[in-house]
């Protein structure tokens, strides 16, 4: 189903992310000198975690009235009256305990020891001191302070620094303290419910309690239960119960912060749990109106998130709040945030406000949706479900995010984040991993914007500095998953590669294997099957390098086999399928239950397809190869759920079906010579070699690298001239244990115009024969040599583009760290069986896998460098002016001829613009008058070529001006037209190749400008 997914714009954080945020907020207390708030926080923390019998100290600090004691215990009888099983057992104590807290950062040692000296110098004797500090204290310094306190004052000292406080505040019983004092955005609080028992216990407690909920802790528990109930259909009837109890906190007697939390949760429960926000419209508007007077970033963030819920409710027709009110409020809140950003002097607060502004700019642009009300039923709400379930449905394609709901200002949000990252070094404790998650969630909306690459690069650098390589990998991984969920595999590949390489650096093998396999899936979905096969096999090789029985190995082999099937390489498919099925049977439990293993079902479905086509081919060699590869007769073997081909179809119909399905012949990898074909970015690739294992591995190695490299150039426009290329691959031995780096050799083009090269690759001579970076460099240099010949941009721009795209770092990222031949070692010489392959012949129509390759890759259809509709119109207008000067007398003569009239009409009907006809006519006339030779044509200057026509010059005979002659003359202008756009071929090309580029990227046939009719026939 197609829906406008609910914008869970601020997903609950993990405990680690919440800890990071709380640590940052504690540092902000120091930056803002909020000593009394810090003292209150520490007192509640102590009551919750250490002692309940605490009284605040009295007397102003400046006057010494608190004697260094910020709060102290009072005498209690609870341990006696409640007995050994009482609630406070182990909390009530016969000791006198004093607590101190400070936001001081400088010379913290002297501060703590000074407080202890003051405490012990007067008042009740003290047994133990708990010291709370915002600044972090190293373990060694802490131990020295404890020893010093014991030695000098005979007391026990315990220290809670900022990091310890932040971590313990994330525990279930402490979250309410964080909410009350540290402005935690409500939507980010992790659910504290551990399961139905906890939930039912809390519900029973409230039902049986004589006293209603009234504290921050009660409110946090209510919020947790409401969230739990709204995401589960079986508990949704409980929502009214929870809303009733939460409504108590709406009373004026409660602090405004508590009223806001209750309002927020009730609104979200109505919308997400009951599917209709109408009953809470007043609460939503009240909350949002109050937020216009707030200055705390966390409270403004809550307003931004709630506004997104309101926008979603409007789209889903689940509120009576009007569209214009929502639009106006967004502008009012943005104005408020801008005011606060302009006046903010603290870098941490400025960072928070910039992130809040970015959140607001990521709101839905309701103004872009026509009408006061959304079209009925157009935007279907997502049914209430846990966010993990929503993510899973998105990944499986069962829910599709709408593409017709745009963000208010994606460019503006991106600029906010870039500004935030510029000042982030001044706020080192700002929770950058949470920011990375925030941005990752919306990656699909930003990936095509200029500046996205700069943003993610700077963001990842900050994440790595704050949290290490693994955190950087996680950040890239989450962006990649968001892009994959949005159907953007090409855009996801760079982040997948970044995640893999950083996980490898962090020695996280399991995640690296997953990243390799996921990258393979991305390549596979693009139709780049050789790159996909390389990554699948590399995943299997990496996993099995540590554990021969690695559970991911069967999937890697089976998925690689399917890539061969889709590429038409059915011999290779069979050769890999056998080891894949054997690995499945040896490693996996319940291996005979095919329904349990999706990869097995798919592979066996492919096998059934191969078996049925083989039956049509009727080749004994094919049947023998199948049996030899799999080790069993396939005639009685098929996947349980696969449908056989209709028996009544004849061979010609099946051949056409095969071509339509795969764009490749069956057993394309058979015959004396192996030919690998695919189409990418307008280039028809053929890679050819002798059908021997070492040569085939080298050819597949080249094909995989070419497909992998094309993704590096997806953002770099080489302006490749549409061409057909033939690469003849052979192998040479290494040179003294290093890659040979043999020079590629240009060969004579074929009769069909295919440009040919002879490329020799270093033979793979074992696992450690040479460095894989060097092997990748050999491949890259040869591929770039070919692409450079096809590129039409200037030498300077080409060098810049290649230097930017191809570096040691990018090569190590785009190509797996396991060389192709090593990854493919699952299939040895015996399994390859080159002799039998050479006796089989491909069956069916040849092709370039066009049905399988992603539309974004098969052609480049984006405007070429320099092109715009306005510029094209200006050029057309200039052409009309120039041709009017060049051809006045010729046109006056030809316009009298009916044959010319007929030719013009026919060309106009064929789609020619008038300037095309004038261009062709000018070429024809110029060549007629000058009759150039190859030697004299090079001497023509622009002054000669574009000279104004003289009445004494010879007029071309009307009989020479035909449809055919004009078409031929126009072809001569294609290269010149390209040169006007700054493009120049480096090698001979056919006019048809130039025309394809002009058609697709320079609007050649439709660009025009207003003009007088140059052919005014009577």
C-alpha cells in the first residue's frame, strides 16, 4: 500500500545515546551557571539511589551557612519500624552522610578537599561524603582523593562525576529526574517498559491506589505505558485509562513543564494509538502556542516534533486544525527559533537551536498541497505499530513513503546542519551521534542536494572524533539503510562502503560481512551482477576466513550463484550452486525445510528455470554439465514453489521470453570464447577472453571493477559519448612479485564501430601474491584509460574529475579488500570444467542485460554541462539571426520551389525545428560552394564559415536540396554543435553517437526560440 508514513521524526534513543545527551546537558548547566538546578538534581538523584532521608542544607552559600554541605541525611526510624523486609532496608543508615555538588571545572581537587575540610570542621560528625561534580574525574585522581579524605579526616568519600551521573540517570527509576532537570525531549526517551508484567503491574497500582499520580516519576511511568499501549493493537483499549490519569497533570497546579509533557503524550496517543487527534486538538494548539514563549532548545524541539504530528494528522484527515493555522504556526515558530539563534552566545545552545530549526525545516510543506483539505483518502495513515515494525515494512516494500509530499525547505535544513558542524568544535560534548541519527533518518530527502557530501563527510569526522571508528561506521550504515529503504541503492553504496571499511578498521568482522552482503544486494538491485557477485563472494570468504562453518557462508554462495543466473552465466551458476547447497546442508539447521530459507527457494527456482530451458535446448553436453556440477540428476529435482514453463510454448517464444527477462542468452558463459556484456551510462560493454578459468577470472575481475567504478562516477560527469567497446582480456605473470601494470593497447575498431582495446591483467598467483591495493590500481588505470577515450570533456576537467573520484582511499572503499580471484576460489579448476564449457554454445539472442539494469544507470539523461532551457533558447535565437544573414538569397530562391516546400514539410513532420533545416541547408550550401578537400577543410576560419551571403555567390541548385541531402548535411554539424558546449571527442566517433548525446542531454530536437518563419511559402 502507498501511504504517507507517520513522521516519527525523533525516534527513541538507545541508552547510550541518552547518556550522551544527558552528559551534554550536564555540561550546559555549567555553561549557564545553573548551580541551584544542579543541586536539586543531585538531591533527587541521591534520594532515588542512595538515601531517602535527605534534608537540604540551610544558609546562603556565600555566607558559609551550609558549612560546605549541600544536603545531608536526617535521623530515621524506618529501618526499625519496617523490619528487615521494609522498602528502605539497606537505604536507612546509622551513619551521618553529607552530599556536596559543584559545577566548578578548574582545580576540582582543591574544591572537593576544601568542601570536606569545611564539613568536618563543624557541625555533626560525618561518616561519609558523596561528592557530585559536573567535570569528569579520572579513576586515578578519584582514588587519590578518596585516600586523602580517609587519611586526613577519617571519612569515606564517594565521587559521582558527570559521566557517571549521565549513565545512571538513564536507568528506569531515574529517567524522571532527567526529564525534570535536563530538558530531555519527550519523544527521545527510551521506553522503560520491560514487558506485559510490568505494564499490568503499573495499571493495577493506579487502579488500586487511593492517591492519584502527581510526581515527575509518575508522569514518566504514564508516558511509558501510553507509548507501549498505543503501539500494540491488543492494548489500545487501555489508552483511555492512561489518558485519564495523564490528564490530571493538565491542571494549573502542576508546573508548566509537566503540563506540556502530559499534553504532548495525550495528543500523540490520540493520533498514533486511536487514529484521530480531533479530541486533543485543543491540547495540541495550547502546547504549540505556549512553546512560542520558550527559550529552552529541548522544549522547542518537542514543539517541532508535535507540529509534525499535527501536519500528519491534517494529511490523514484526523484533525480539525486548519491548514493555514498549521502553515502560519510553522513560520511563527521558525521566527522564534531564529530570534534565539541570533541572540545565543553559548555554542552548545546554538547547536541545539540550529538542529531544532533544521527539524522545523524538515516539516511537510503543506502550502505545496492544493486546497484547504487534502484529497479524501489520498494520504493513508500508517496503522499504529512499533517503529521497528514500521522500519521492517519499509525495508520489505510493503509500505512506500510518498514522493509527492515535500519538505518545507530541505536546502535550509542542510544549511543549518552545516552551520552547526562549523561551531561544533566549540561544544565538544554536543551529542553528535544523535545528530547523525537525526540526519540519517531523512537521508533520502537530502542525498541529491548540493552540499550533502560535504555534510556527511564533516558529520562522520565529528562522530569518529567523539565516538571512534565503529560509531562512524554505524552512522554511515544508518544512512545507507535509510537510502535503501527509500529505493536508492546507488546513493546508498558509498555509505555502505564507508561502514564496511570503518568496521574493518575497528575489527568488527560480523558487521563487515553484513555490510559486504548488503552492498552486494545494492549492486544486484542495480543490475550490476559482476560487482554484486564479487561482494557476495567476498562476504563468504571473509566469514569463512575466521570460521569455516560461518553461518553466512551458504547465503553468500547462493546469492552469488543467483547473480550468475541473472547475468546468463548458467555454467557458473551451476558451478556455484553445488557448493552453496552443500554449505547450506552442512551449516544450517532444518536445512531440508526450503520454505524456511528464502535464498534456497530463489536458487532452486533459478535451477528449475535452467532445467526447463535446457530441456528446450536439448543438448547432451548441457545435461551432462548440469549433472556433473551438482552431483545429482536434475530431471526429478525442482523447487517446491516454482512454476514450470508452459509446455506448449515453442523454442522461438521461449527464446524471446528469455531475452525479455534477462537480456542475455542461456549459458552465455559457454563456447570457446567467453563474452561478458552489460550496458551502463550509455556504454555497451563487451569483455572477451578465452574460456579458460584463469582468463575468465581476469575478465570477470575487470567487469566487476568496471561496474564498481561506475558508481564512483555517478556524481562526476565525464560526459561519455554513447559507444560500444570491446575489451580483449588476457593475463600475464607478475613481475618480481608485483602487479605487471601492462600498458593497454588500442586496436582497430570493428566493422560495427566498436572501439577495441587489448588489456593484459596480472595473473592471480595465490592468496598473498601481491598487494590488493596494487591489484585494484591496475584495474582502475585500465578502466580509466578506456573511459578517458570516450569522455568529451576537456583534458583539464577530465584530470580534475578523475583525481577527485579515484584515490587510494576510494579504491579501497569501492572494491572489496579481497581480490576477485581470491573471493572466487570457491570454484576450482575441476568445478569450472573449461573443456565441457567450450563444447556448449550460448543459446538465444545476445544482449546487454538491459531488462535487468537500473534505469538510472543504463543511460545518462541529466542535462549536460552548461545546459539550461534558457541558454538553449538563447543559442537557438542566435542561430536564426546568423542563418538569416548567411542564407538570405538562397532562401529567397528555394522558397519558390515546391520540391523544397515538400522537403521542409516532411522534415517538420519528422520533428525538425526550423533551425535544424537552416543548419543543414547552410552546411549543404557551404560545401557546394567550396568543394573542400581533406587538406583545405582545415584552413577554414570562422570568418569564412559564417560569412554573410553575397548576392553574387552561386546558388545551390534546388534539385540538390532534398530530405536525404539535408539529413546528411545535418550530421556534419553534430560535432560542431558539441564543441559549442565545450565538448570535444578524443577519438573518431560516428555522427549517430554524437546525436544520441545531443538528444538525451542537450534537448537537441525540442530546443527552439520564437522566430519569423524562414520558409514563408504561398
